[in-house]
C-alpha cells in the first residue's frame, strides 16, 4: 500500500504548472555540438541499444509483431475522440503547430497561409487512422500515409473519403523499408509516436532518411527514457488516469534525445530543433515547451548528396 501511495504521489508531482499562452511556440534550437558533448557520456549499453541488431538484407520491416497486433485490436477507435487515442486527439494541434512552423521555415513557405504546404510531398509513416495525414492534406500537402496494420489503413481511407480535401491522400499498408526498395522519396518525412514501437530504431531511421530528398526535412516525436517519463507516460497515463490501454508503452523502448539525435546523425539527418510537449490539466491542452524530459519532437534536415546540410 505504501508503495502504491508513493507511485501516485510521484505521478502527481509531475503535473506541470499552468503555462501561459506565450509559451505555446517556445522551441529549443539544437546544435550538433550538444550532441557531440553528450555522446561521450552515453553508456555502452545505450550504444548497444541504438546499434543495428541485424544485418539481414531480406528484412522488410522493423516493426514488432506484437505491436502490430496491439494496434490492430483497437483500430476501430482511431476517430473516437474519447477512446484509446484521446491523448493523440488532444496532442494533435500542438504537433501540427511545430510541423507548420519548422516546415514553413525550412521550405520558405508562408506560415499564415491556409495552405502553406502547397506543392510539398509529405509522407506520414505510421499514420494509424490518419489523425495527422488529414490536417496535413488540408494544409495543401500531397500526402502519403503508410501503416503496417491493414485495419488502420482501411479506417484511414474510409474517413478521408468523407471529405474532398482529404480524399486525395494516398494510403498504403506497407512499411518505410518497402517504400525505400521501391525508390520512393518525399520532401518531408514525418513519423510521430512510432519509433518507440519499432524493433530496430537505427534501421528505421535509415529508412526515413532514404525516403527524404537531399536537403529535405525529417520530423520525429517520441518519449524520453527518463524516470519522469516512466512515472507520467506509463504509471500515470496507463494505470492511474487510464488515458491509454495498459501495456501501450514499454519504458525500455524509449529513446533519450541524445540517442535519437545520434541515430539520426548516423542516418545523414542533422537535428536542428527540439521541443517538448507538456500537458496543462486546467485547460486540457498540450503546449510546446523547452522541457524535453518526457514527450518531445525533433526536426532535422537531410544531408545533400555531397554531404552538406
């Protein structure tokens, strides 16, 4: 009983203080010097975690089979705003604010335009039911959404067909690795809340890089492997608040910002900016923050063919 009380108190201490609206678009510029300084501090076990586990050229997917089964079981609830994916529904506006800001800057687009991504080819890797693909399409992008779970893709396609502005999305039940084999490339590659569910993060990031054109943009979000993340993203979110089904996340599968940055660098993607997500329990909104101890998102650029950024 005392142990349970301590866990609850720990989770309560993680509730962020009210954050003023001016912090909504606070971001943390990221330099490679930060990564170089922190890389030497990462333990050998962390290095092993992000190294290539298998060199089997016949491997077509880095996803774990039990992860596919887990998401297939709840695929019908993607568009239920009060269902298992409620946290993503709440987080989506904040994720999109970061994506709009970084991609408009990267591609010299007007962030105040209703369709700032006009002319850009974007891929949403691990698109699920299309929660991110649809608003990206409404912002003018030519969107491809891919997911390894067939039920997810069917739900996404059915929902997108209900709106002429999203019916143009190309949905495919496939993997990033297979698209690389097909020679597909995109101006920007987005993979949000996906990398913590793959078997081999390093190989997954290599595939994302291969899908990105030289000098294109890559955006990923995930959860930090910190004790605070364990308390809030697993203990609080899955067991106390029950925002997510129990077993949604495995703490050992999370990556630290330094590890993710190093993985992306090895895949020829240079991380330029990071931001954290914090939840305001009073307003029920997620906000961008400098704090990256739990949920965080990263934007990077793909090196050109001659190695320049």
